[in-house]
C-alpha cells in the first residue's frame, strides 16, 4: 500500500558540505521525497562538492549555499549557518529540519536550542567518528561533543543499526534506523569484468575510508607480482592521494554516478578498508551491482555485509589480502557471493522501501510504514 501525503510538506536539510557519501544520500533522499510531493531546501557550505552539483538533484529541490567558505574557519561557518537557518525558518513553513554530518549536527542543534517554536529536528551523522577505535582520545572527544549536543531536543537517526546503537549510547535518546538507499540504476548494471583482475574502491580518499590501507593492500599484490589492477574511484586529500599513487593505485578523481557504475561493471572485487562507518553507500552500490565485496570489520560494514553469505569481512590488511586473493582465484564462488549480495540489497536498500521509511520518519503519511528490518525503533513510535 502506498503512503499518502495528507498535507503540503516542506523539509529543510542542512549539512557542512556536499561531498561523497552525504551528497549521494541527500540526492537520493530528496528525490524520493519529491516523488511524494514534499518540498525541500538543502543548505550547504561550498567546498568539495562537484562542479555540476545541480545535476545530482531533482530540479524541484532548492539548493542554498551558506556563506562562510571553509577558509573562514568554524566560527565563520557557525555565524553563516545561524543566519541562514533563522532566515529560512522565519520566511518559510517547515515540517522538519534535518541536519546531516557531525559538524552541521553539532552547530545546528546548538543554534536551534535558542530559537523558539522551531519544527522537529532530526540528526544523521552519516558515520560517527566516535566509532574510530584506532584513535581513542579523538573518539572520546567526539563522543563527549555528541553527549553535549544531545541536550537539545532532536531525533537521532542512524544509517545502520550499529550507528543507531552508538547514537543511543551517546545521546540517551531513542534512535531511528534509516538504512541508506541505492540508486535503482545500480541494480541494472550489466557485469562485464575486465580481462585483467580489477579491484576497486569508491569514495573520498581519506583516513576514515582507509585509503592508506587500500594502498598497502595494492602494494602487497604488486610486490608479489600478482597481475591485479587497483583503482580508487574518487578523490580526496593530497596526502592520501599521494599514498595511493605511490602504491601503484590509479586514482580517477571525482566522476559521475554513471562512470562509477561503469567501474562497478568492469571490476572483479570491491574492497572497503574503512576505519569506521555509519553505513557505506559505496558498498551498498557494489552489492546492488552484484559485485563481491571484501570489507573491514567495523560497525557499518558489518551492518551491510553478512560474512560468508553476502561478502567477506577481514580484521586487518593481511586478512583482507587473503580473502581478496581467494575470491580472485575462485571466480565461481565470487559470483555466488555477488548474486547473494544483490538479492539482499534489493530487499533492504531499494528506493521504494526507503521512501516509505522517510515519510514515516517525518510523520508525513496517511498510513503506517514498515520500518527497516531489525530496526531498534520504528520511525512512527
């Protein structure tokens, strides 16, 4: 049964930037809400977003850059975000404000705590840095900031069950689970693996995504004279790009979603070497394309992959290397894992199901929606 909007609705999304995972999530989420008649504005700080940003969004989504570019520092961004939020809330009716990513969530909740009569507030971190167990001090500081920010009224939203549990631990508030959607085009990717074994990763080359670990993995195969090609689809900070290049990894720079799907079609294995995750959209896209995945043993990756059933999970670079080599040497088993991953992705991450969950989360429906499988809390509670 489809959900019916019972009144004209308007959602305000705000984020610190529109790069990588947050951009992909918002592009899909806003598109699904547009299909249900919801009006939306996206506030963002100009920075690393693609040059053709508008092409990622439905034309009906209003994109509003916030003043205070990255070089102005956090205080300049705080002031600009405050002005933009207050202007929007005073000039338009909004049914909800949804902050995306940690910094926007911290600043935005602090700002709205002093604004009377604001609409319900939602917060999606899209990858809590407090989940990074390799940096205990930084993790503890990030967790403390989340606890302080939770003093302001808001509904935390995890993009996976593990992130939702961490949000509940930090905020002592009931967290909703809104698993990331996948572009339907990913399910239609026609697999045509390259003649030479090809291993890819997709996203921003940075510490969180483990670009240096991917580079180490590639270097091990090159040192062993294995004829495997490693490609990082995306871009990132200069240091991690240099590490990738030094290890013999090809770095494509930012490419269109269509080009990402072409890389997925040609690859033999997808590797996600993240140090922490909420729910890695790039892994979900690889699953939807039927590409076998090898991922690190962190919260979001475990939420996406069932070890030995829809992919393989490794604890360190050595185990990732062993599992990757095994998949490359056993193409039939790799195909079976990819097919199982695709079936699971179709059930869990299809946009139609995601649309129902979104409407239920914002309470913009006429009929109750089915919550994501195994959710800690239904969105309508």
